[in-house]
C-alpha cells in the first residue's frame, strides 16, 4: 500500500464537509492506494498538469503520485475544484 499524504488545504476541506462524505472520500483514497487497478476507471490524468483526478460522487480528489507516495493536493466539489490554483 502506498503512503498517503494530505496537504493542509485538503485536510481542512475534509474537516468542513459532512462526516459521512469525509469518510467516503478517505475510504476511496485508501482503496486507490491499496489497489490502483480497482479504481482505474475513476482516475484521469489532468491535461497540462502533473496531477490526477479521482472521482468520488460529487467530489474530486486532485493528487500527484510519485513512487510509493500519493500526495493529495486538493479536494473539492466537482463544480469548483478546478477554479483557482491546482498546485
């Protein structure tokens, strides 16, 4: 299983949303870290950025992956997660 590191911005977002949604998002991230092939149809590389997107319901998890580390850069609602800076 790969190591998961959350940015301050991602951590803050998870504390602000509903507890059930937060649990579901964390669960999907752990599931992806344990077995990326299982969720490959929910993960897409972002064009023009060295980042990937994981779909979890109405939320999007923006992350980078290097070796054995997954860095969660940003989590947000699908409507506005891409607005502003991604990195």
